[in-house]
C-alpha cells in the first residue's frame, strides 16, 4: 500500500509539461521530420492506416482520400487518449506526437509544407500543453489531478497481459498456471523489493512462459513436418515458380532501403526523445516514466515491441510504408542510454538494421507460426487489459473530482458512446469522457449547482 501511495505522490509532483530548450527543439524537429516522411508515404504511425498506403503509393487513390482515412482512424486516439495521457502524466506519447503528423504530412499538398506543418504541431505541443495544464490545475474542479487516479489500475492490470495471451493461445490450464505464478511474484516483489514496480518480475516471467510454449509448439510441428516432407513436398510445389506476394514484399523492402539515410535520422530522433525521459511509448510506460521507474518502463515497452513486430513487419512489406517508430525497440533502448548523443548514434543504427533486415524478418516469421500467433495474442491481450484499466481508472478519476455525480457523467458519456456505435474509439472514450465531464462539472460549479469534492 505504501508503495502505491508514494508512487502517486511522485506522479503528482512531476505531472508538468515544462520542457527545456533542447527538449523543445527535439520535439519540434522530430514532428517536422515525421510529417515529411508521412508526406513521402514512407512511413506512418497508425497501423490501421498503413494498409491503405499501397494504393496511395501506386496512385490508385488521392492524397485527400488517404488523409481522410488517416484522420478518421486517428482523431479519437489523439484527443481521447494522447492528450489526456500527456496532461495527466506529464509525459508525451506517440498518439499525441505522431498521429497528428501522419495527418498533417498526408494533408500537405507540397513537400516543403509538410515539415512546416509538423514543426507547427510540435510547437503547439511543447508550448501549448503546459499552459493548458496550468489553467486546468487552477480550475475549481481539477480534473487533470483526478486523472492521475488512472495510473494504479493501468500499471497493475497491465501486468496481467501475458496471462490473457497464454490462456487464449494455450488454454485454461496454462493460463491458470501463469495467473498463479504472476500473482505470487507480484506479492513477493511488493514484500521484498518495495522500490521496484510490483509487476515487473511477473510480466517478465509471463512473457518468457508464453515464448517458451510457442517455441516448443513450433519445434514439435516442424518435427512432424519433416516426417511428412516426402509426401507434402510434391503437393506444395508451385508449377509456375512465381510468388506474387514475395515479389510485392521484395519491391516494398527495396523501396524502403532506398531511403535508408532518412530512416536513420528518424531513428536517431526517436531514440533521443526516449532518452530524455519526457516521452513514453505506451499508457503504462508514461506513468512509469513519470514515477521515474525507467528500467521498468524499458521492460514494458520491450514486451510491446515483441507484440507489434510481426504486425509492423508484414504491413510494411505489404504496403511499402514503414512504421514511424519502426519496431518500437528504440523506445526501451533510448530509456536506458546515458546521454542524447549516444542515443542518436544507437537509434540510427537500430533503424538501419531494421530496414535492412525487413525481408529476412518477414521470411523468419513465416517459419514460426506459433511465435507469430503469440505476438498477435500479446497485442490483443495488451489492448484488453488496458481497456479495462483505462475504464476503471477513468471512473476512479470521476469519483475523485465529482463523487457520484462525476461517475454518473463520465460513465454515462462512455455508455452513450457505446450506444451510438462508438464515434470515439473505445480505448479513448473513457479518458475523453473524463475531460468532458471535468469541464461540465466546472460549469455546474460556476452556476452554483455543484460543490467540488475536497481533498
């Protein structure tokens, strides 16, 4: 209990978006670069937009149509998740920085305009958010401080994602084993190492168990395939010898390799931003960095990297557009490096290796179907655990700022969003409801219809 309380106090003390000049310049220049790369259709951050990029690259759809797709798939995450998470944690995130530069880069009709629009957005973030943060904290109903209530459920429920992934892929028995082991490790960590994030060791063991089970299944399957090779080889032969998908993958990989220097600059910038500890790659990571749990943040984002690698690799090879943050492995590497100069060098090298190895990674994933499936289960489990955590944390924030009325407003807005067919994506709906609810409660206070919760 004391660990959680102390962490909450640390977060409250550090949740400010006040950046130094080098940090401001890094954010602005990186936003300019990512908007330019998006304009060139070389990379986008939104995984849902990437499959649409192939038609744009080949001229089968217009820039305005692609921009509309990007905006439709990104707006909810920007305003419902990216902005609330940054304001409540004091740490920037990729939804706030890179989803808007996806849109602005695609929107720009001229190549020179894209980096200017991106830089403008970066300036809005580094100069505007702190002002908004200060204004919000001065309101009678301080909904940003209330939103810090989200940190505990996000951090602790996120710990369970390996258990969910194991259960979905390998059944209830293995899921029960993983659940018992993780619970025991969380209790042990809280008792023996109170300064460590309680879920760190549990997540590590859970992910290792998942990978071990997946590799074991693949090895058993490969042994069975070798025994049946004589029979299956003749049936599997392609008389034409021409694989159109392999040809597409090869063309896409070659397109990305031609722009290797640009990707190296991008990798350097993202790694530098992560090293400055003003940026977190995910919801849990943002709060861990805010609480100065840097090694645990690196651990969490390493698992995210494993979960998203197959998705990013296959969509990049199929569309010809890479991920703005690559395979995301630059996040944890950046967090742990001692200075920005080294981060720039290492980030450039990491992106170079990723782009050069893209074809090989695609072929390797084809040979490890269970490991590839594990990544998909991990990705889904991360989303499911965070969905519950963010909803629960948002209701805790609602209770902190308005008690029963706060819960009624925030919960009601969330349910209304569901009933209307989710115009705001589910992951972002609850934090967005907290922001809207906070504004509404302040209006009620000014009308002398509501008294803010004390404490």
